[in-house]
């Protein structure tokens, strides 16, 4: 909720400033916004449905049982893949990661889950590609996945 | 025709779920609806902000603040912009796209998106609470390092093989 408040607050200030300076330009801003929204709208809806599907199937309990308390590279890779394909709010993800850690998952596995969760967005990729380009998206997510695995490895060794 | 394939596939999956796993189907529909409500609230103002940015932010300013020659100050500014508490990552894509169009460097846009998703301040506080200072601090440092490397690499690759849609359109 706070987020929404901040965004609307910024918008109101920006709009008032913009209107005060030029009505013409403000109108143009609305046009640009509408066009962009129409262009990305369909891929957004697709994204929403996929997010819903994945989260409906992969509940917190399911993720726990998949990552489990097992140690070893397989658990880490599984965690990395789950992190990459899901889009979980951090308020849910961190408590889940904490409880997995306490129930016996390794630091490496947990960091793989958290880093891919935040650095790789499989379900947001269609929207990213629409706005920022296919190559950009592919590179950012691909490199992000590799980086996340390396980070997990380093964290497992250090901590 | 091609753009109808994903929606049809999704509809089929949902249909299958409703037949074989009605419980999961219900959960999925609920999550989708929740996210839809959230997006319906957040996206219109975000796109409008992007429109305002597009109209008002002077290209040369963005170029000097965040462009290829903005140096360390540009990187710091990108991370600072990204870590502000402002919502889910899909909100950042249109903003990043308009920064890119206005002349921000690929490296800085990668930093901005990366810190938006991975280094958000409210998110870090939750992380500290559940995973501890050591975990959060180490992840922060390593992620920042990774983002800098990724940005540099992507800048090099994309300057040789640019995305078609990000090239300057003659108007």
C-alpha cells in the first residue's frame, strides 16, 4: 500500500508541475503513456496469468518440499530454477528462505534461491523484451542466472 | 496469428487444471486476480510518469547524468534510483526503457534494474530480519559486483549487436 501511495504522490506532484508549465506537453505525456500501455498491455496480461499459474502450483509448502533439507548441488540447482521462474514478494520469500535454512538447507541453496528470485525474471521476460528489447532481456536474465549461481557458490564458501 | 498462441496455451492449461487439479486452479485464479488488482493500481500512474519523463526530461541531461561518459557518478546515481522504495520490478521496465531511449548507458540501465529488483532498501530490511546481517550484507556486495560486471559486458555486446527496437527511429 505504501508503494502505491508513493507512486501516486510522485505522480500528482509531477502532473501539477507539468500542467503549470505547459498543457500541450502534458497532453503529449498522456498520449505517450496511453500508447505504451496499449503496447505492453497484452504481454502484461499473459504475464499475470503465468504468474498465477506458477504460484498456484508452487505453494510455499511445495517449494519447501522441493528444496527440502537436502544438501548438495542438486538442491542448489533446483532452488536456482525455482527462484528464476517464480515471482514471489520478498515479504513471503525471505521468511520462507529463513525457515528452509533452519530446517537444514545449505546457505548455498538458499542464496541460489534468493539471488535468482531477484535477478532473473522468467515470467516478466515477455514484458521486459517488449520494453527493452529481446537481446537485452536474454543477456540480462542469462547473465543474471550465471551470476546468481556464482554468488550462491561464493556465499556458501564464505558463510 | 502468432500472438494468439500464448493466450490460447494458457487458457488450455487453466482448463486442464480446473478439470484435474481444481484446488490449484482456484489458487492460481486467486493469485492472478490479486496481481491484476495490484497492477491495475500501479501501472497507469507508472506509465503516466514515464510519459511525463519522456516529454520533460532533456535528452542531454540524461546523457550527461547516466550516459556512457557519466562514470562513477552515473553508476552511483543508477543504484540510488534503483534502491528507492517503489514497487515491483515490472514497474521498472518502462522507466528503464525511457532512460535508455534518452541516452542512459546500457551499463547504468542494468545497474538500475538490478538494484531495483535485488537491492531494494525495504526488501533488505526483511532480509536482515529473516536471514541475518551477514547473509544480507554479503549478498548485497556480491550482487552489486555482479551487476557492474554484467552491465559492462552487456554494454560491450549490445554496442556491437544492438537490439533493433532500441535504435534511434528517424521521426
